């Protein structure tokens, strides 16, 4: 937070909100005995989206600095609708899409994808984050390599994530490596 010039007093106040919290759980049978929560931010906390964005920004910036990577979108557009002769080509390179801790990395080859995942793995290790490989999915569109080569290594333990032939869902959007049936 200091990196983006949030005043130190506000940073200390926010940190104090999450340290040594005494929590109780409400059940159908009443309040349970309390416990001291771990330091950290609960997903449902009102500050969670903002704090996650500040924290995760370093990783997203680092990945977006990789040259000539990701998924490229191009469109040619007229400079002036009254002058159809002059056109400009706009280009957007997308390497990563993220919402909170749900992330998509986009790349054109296994080697380049593994490079991005290795950068993310390093970030996760530095920040003591464990990635659940069982919740991670890899989809390859128009594969050019054999099935046994369609994988990446993810997380601290370098779990093998094998490409799927199934549709996957990310934030209610379906992705598939098969022609659309919808």
C-alpha cells in the first residue's frame, strides 16, 4: 500500500483491522466458542477486492511487461468517418485476465505459458501463497503438439496440469477448444 502512496497511518489502521481478530461463528444452535483468526483477509470482507487488487497488481504488471506475448487482438478503424481513406490499426495484447484470485494466463505456446506460470509461481512462493492444482485448468486451442505434451507445471510442488478436452468456466464464461455448439 505504501508503494502506491497510501498514507502510513491508514496502512497501519488497515493492518490492525485484520490482526489478532477474535471471531465467533453463528449457527442454528447459537454462537459457538470464539477463536483467534489468522492474520489475513477473508474473501467476503468489504475491503478484500481493493486490497487484493493492490497486492496482486505487482504480478499482473510483471507479466504484462513480457514482450510479444499473449493473445493479440487487432482492428482497423477509420480515423475520421467523413474521410474513409485514412485508417489506423489498433492492437491489444492480452497476457492475463484476473478477478480477485481467479486468473487466466493467455499464451501461444507451452514454453511461453510455462514462463508466465513460473513468474506467477515465484510470486506465490515469495508471498507464501499455495495454489490448488486441483482447481487449476489448462485449455489448448488448436493444439500442435501431442496430448502427452499438453501440460504445464504449477505451484510450489510443480504439480502437472494436463490440458483438458472439456469446456471450462471462468467467472460464468464458458471456454472450449471445440467448435461452438451454442
